[in-house]
């Protein structure tokens, strides 16, 4: 029987949020068994808690937003993906702002924070949900599905009209080693043509050429970490968004999916599990 895991010690990080641009001090702390991942807004009266659960997703515009107890946190997918892939079941995340630090735009810094804090087993069973049927969300030529599979596998096809991007495909059997090497370092993608509009919407205010892979109409203005960094980052987003259903086994197949479709799939799985 596999046991639940939490952090062995605290780990902290401070910086600016990707979309809000606001400074944030974040502290990752051990969590009690069966509590899952819980965000704590230390800057608000009463320090409201927001649980990382699929049913609490309230927006998927450019990022995943969770809302509970009159408070919200957003752009949580990279942090959640790192905690999930590194096997952390229970963790309290204290933040004095609504958005985690962007770090380098990937999940790698968060994964290294877990390594820095260490992990310890807890006296509680880790219940992994092995999907026993196909779940899917389709919208034209975009879809995401999860099929029964003895492990955690993600196969993603990204299609982008930019001449340097085009069609990218990546397939990974997810464990700590493959996550650290192949997925965690991949950064979020941005396009110069969208920057002005996004900033008018209050988005992307903390982004730059180092913490995002930025393209103009003809070239990449950043230094890529992988030739297919876009699709690898899309997989990081999937890992973070699907972590909201708790530990799972299955094969995720996605084409042109994003936060909205990932979230719909997660909610579909939760509804099935709860018999709704």
C-alpha cells in the first residue's frame, strides 16, 4: 500500500506573478494527511483557504483560477503540476498575493523547492484513481481524453500557425525523472502581437523574455530550452490542471487542448466518480 506524502520541511520563494505582476512571498509547508493541496491567502482577513480541487475552478482565461471562501488564486497550474509530479499529496501554500511567483516561467523551480524541503511519508493510504472508462471533451478539431492505462502517460499534439512552431507532438510516461528532465523546464509561450491586448486586460504584466518563450511574427526573441518547448509546456499545464482530481492513473491524449478543456475533463471525471 502506497502512503501519502507531504513535505519534510518548509520552503519559500518570492517574486512577481506572471499575469498580475504583483510581488508575492510564497511559503510551502507540510500538510496533514487527507487535506490535499491548500492555498492560504495570508494577505486577506481571516486568511481564507482555497483547496486545489477541480470543482473550484472558476476561470481558465490564460491560466487556471480557483475560488473558495470569498478568495481566489490564479496561474496555479505550474506549481500544482510540480507538486503532483514530485509526489506531494498534502501541502499548505501560504501566499500574500493571489498569484504564485512566475519564477522562470516553468515548473522547475517549484520542483526544486520540493527537493530542497524533502518529502516524508504519512500514515495514510494514497488512493490512486485508475480510470476504468474513456473520458473526453471535444470541440471541433480540439480534444482531450483520458483512457485506462497502468501508469501516467500524456500524448499531446500542439498546432500553431507561427512558422517556427507548426505542429509539435510529445509523448511522456510521467514520473519524477521524466518530469524533471523533459517537462518541468519548459516555459510558457507568449506572442508580441498579443502583449498590448493582454496588458489592457491586466494579464502578462510580470512576463519577460526570460520567464516566457516570446515570439514576434517571424522569430523567437527568447532562447529556447527545447526545440519543442511549446508542446512540453502544454503537458505541464495538463499535469497541473488534472492534479485537481487527485492522484490518477491513465493515458491522456490531447490535441490543441488548453486550460478550459483540461478543466472540463477534470470536472467530468469528478462527477463520474461521485455518481452525479
